[in-house]
C-alpha cells in the first residue's frame, strides 16, 4: 500500500476514524468490547489463527472468489467491467467471511453462544451456518417486517439450528433487530458474542469486520493485476452498513488513481425522504454505538429507512465510510429502487447472473459512472464491481416487482 | 454542592436512602407526565428522573420502550422534555434527566446544557455515554454547573470504576444487574458487591437501579445503597391503568410503598 495519509493505521486505538466511530455504549458492554478488541488483535498477530481463517475461507467458503470479465455487460456499459463474484461464496454473499472470522474468535474467547441481527437474512444465514459449523448456540434477531419479506431465509436459519426471534418493536426492521440484539448482549455478555453483521457498531467492530472481509479487495487487486496487468480505474460497491464496500475498497485506499464509489440505497429518491442513503441524506449522529451519518429528525430521533433491498434498509452506516466520505477519498451516491431493479434485470439478461438486489445497486451505480469516467479518461474505463451476493433470496421480491409471478405463487 | 448532593446528604442524616423515581417525558402526554411526576413527588419520591424518550433505547426493557414509543408517537420533542423538567423542578424536588446521547448531540451539547440548567435540571444520567467519549459533555456540564452521572456495572474493571467515578458529580449510578431496565422478581446479588467496590473509590453517593419494583425490594437496596432508583414499575402503573385517575392512584400507592421501603432499610 502507498504512503497515502489515509492508509495510516486507522482507526486510532479507541476506534475513531477522524471525528467518527468510537464507543457509545452502556458501561456494561465495555469489558466485553475490550476483551474482543484484545482477542482480535492477538488473533490477527497469531500465525495459527490466520492459517485457520485462511483455510476456512478457502476450503469451506470457496474463496478466493472469481474475478469475472463480464463482456456482454461491458459492451452495454461502454466500460470494461470486472465482477468480483462474492455471490459464489458459500451461503451466497460476502458475509460468510465476516462470520467465519468472528466465529473463530468466539471459540478463542471461550464463549458458547452467538447472537446476530439480520435484515435481508443473509447475515443471519451466514451466522447460523458458522454456528452450526462451530457448534455454537445461535439466536438471530430479525425485524418482523423482514421475516415476512425474507421468509426463505428464516427457514434456512431454522434448518441450520438457529432460533429466529421476530422483533416487533419500533419500525420492525434491521435497526430494531440491532437494538434487541444489544439488549440481549448486555444481559448475557459473559457467555455470548454479538456477531455484528456489518462494519458498524462500537469499536472494535467496524475495524474488525473490515479486517475479516478485506480479503475481497486484496484478492481482487491481485486478480486485476494478473488478468489485465493493471489496476481498475474505479471500484464500485453498494453500501448498507458498509462491509462489502470496505472489504473491496480497503486494498485500494492507498492507490490514488483508483476511484472508490459507494452506492447507497436511494429508495424512492432521496428528495422523497423515503430512502436509506445515510451519507447523502443524513447527518452526523450517534446510532448503535458509533458516531457516523444517521437518518434522523431535528431532535435526533432515528428516522425509518426505506429500500427495496432489505440488506441496505438501515438508517446508519459504518463510521469508516463517514470518514472516507468527509476526506473525499470515496464518493457516495444514491441509487433508487427503480435504477437498481433495472440493473438487476440487465445483469440477468446479459450475463445469466441473478444478483442480490443489494449488489444491483452497485451495478446501477456503475451504469451511471461509466460514461462519465470514459469522458474524463478519454478511453474505456475499467470498473471493478463487487457482486456482493446472489439473488436467490430476492426471487420473490423481484418476481413481484417485475410482475412475472403466476397468480397462485 | 448540587441539589442532588443536598438531597442525598439530607437523607443520609435521616438514616435512610434517597428514592429516585423515573418517568419518560411526554408519557402518556406532556401534561399527563407532569401530573404523574407531581403525584410521585407528593407521595414521597425524593428525586425525579425524567427520561427523554428516544427511538432506539438499548438500555431499556419493554415497559419503558413502550412508554417512550407512546410519548414519541404523541409528538413529544426535546423542547417539550425541557418544559416538563421545568414544571417538575417547580415542585421543589430535584430533577435529574436521563437521556441517550444522540438527542443531546443533535440539540447541541452546550446549548442543551445551558437550556437544561435554565429549566432547573440538576444534571444528566447518560446510559450510552461513557467518560471516554464525553469531552464535550464534561466541558458543557462544567460551564453550566450540571451534575454528571455515568453508569458503573458489575462488569466494570476496578480501573474503569475508578476512572468513571472520577468523572461523576452528584451521584453514581450502579446498574444492579447485567441487563436492561425492567422490574424483576429478585433483587440482585451483584449489586451490593458493586456498591461496595464503588465506595472504595469515591465518596459520592451511589444509587442502585435496574430491577427494583416493590417496597420490600426498595428496603433491601436501601440497606446497602445511598439511593434506590425505580423506573419500570412506576411506568407500569400508568401504562396498565384503565384511565388517568386510576393511573395516578396506582402511582401514588406504589410511590408511598417505595418511600416507606427506603425508610425501613433491611440491614
Ligand atoms: C448481498 C449483500 N450485499 C450487501 C449487503 C449490505 O451490507 P454491507 O453494506 O455491510 O455490505 C447485504 C446485507 O445483507 C447483502 O446481503
């Protein structure tokens, strides 16, 4: 990595990314967060942990994921598009990397129970999977609204032996599931690890989760060099809490010529107020243990987010993204439901790949930046897109959206 | 000395613990919450803890969550909470405010401290702000003469306990159990240990909260702590009542029972 200032060791030891991050938690959790911080730092410096993690990622999760030159999509976009195929990972998304890392840590800390929050259900499924593999008790909190729109994933988690708790408070979506998981954690912290599913939450979660998923970018950077002999002009990812985006960005932060683009869920459009674009449409605040950009009203009450994608439907964002935004190193732009679904269809039809609706936001963003980059560079740009997950879980939502379900379905 | 400190001193001189009763601002309505808190004062609650309702109260159990949701659905705002604090402070009882951090940060930390002091509030209990992140609040509370109550927990290390109480002013809040607010059948075994650990590092009064709901439990906690903090059980009086008058009656009855408890400590 280059000597770029941004590549300095961030966050600081207390988890601050500039003015963002930190720990805004009940004192009861501080001891557990310190324990986790210590366990994570020790583990990352330990060859045997790193070896075990690498072996799991390779033999169990199926990584390194492929870097696929999507030629028909490239022709449509007027850009050379490389897809980082995280959709091919075991359990269908990048999330498996994070849960395997955290499950290994859970074992090392001698805890026997994990809890998780989930929106789309992808992180819940990944957590239930890791819990089964590591013989840990697993409880997944999921907003009641999400249990309805992601029923298939609820069934998956139960098959894997997890207990799914529908959360009926507040807006009954991801943020409320996270509140409930925090409450569980405060009460059971001795024996329980809270397996947060994205690069958000109190320190050390944002930095730790980034470390566990950074393989996405490390692999992609090398694959780019191997396959096309150069780095991409731009890297594109969708941003919910921000794990897949940080995972692919991190390796490129020091490469000043590589533009980083995060695409937030614009829902019906940021101007309508019905969206989940925390950076574009939010303001600085404290949510779920960290200072970051938050969707909130004038009194600091969290405002409900809206997105067709359950995995992006969150009114906050990881603090490192807030900081990358403020520093100008990465650019964050909203993509509407309509734009995302058009890109969803485009990938299905051009490449025979059904993406997660989350990932379709990154594709839609790439559609928008391709002509601008081409004009700016005066040549065909190379765009690396993180295809963070597959669309199996979204077939119902997409089928309804496109009106292609038979009546009785 | 702060007004909270005076209340603790006075109770100590009487050989009893202070009773702190908590109610969310604006629950069930702005006027309703003023009436409820006034009734609590009249029935023997020494200190009123006004909780500013927040959309994501991670330290609160189902009862206070529900009451906060009702208050927010009724449109209560931070400015209303300050008005409520002013009205309750006018009864003469010291009023301490409990708030999650984001509403304060959004209001502006110094502006909030200024307006809280002007409303007659004594200070803040901050369930999700630890001293490590509190630089702005330390400065603002100094500037406006407000108390700072940070939480200590059974899981706090000795080092953190010492650091935390050093930043407290007024009183220290000891969370009796590892968990969220809500009345519990049994009082905690961890609480007396935490209180004595806290006393080893500070002369400030120590209040114990989480899980206290009956006169007998108040008497038990009064046996080892300087303050007994009751929330969910009082809120439930209003939540479960068929009408406002019944709610106020239930609230008076429980307040009196708790006031009796703190005067007859089990030792
Ligand atoms: C496939 C996929 N991509 C992206 C996300 C969004 O999360 P993050 O922003 O942490 O990558 C999710 C969340 O569920 C997901 O399932």
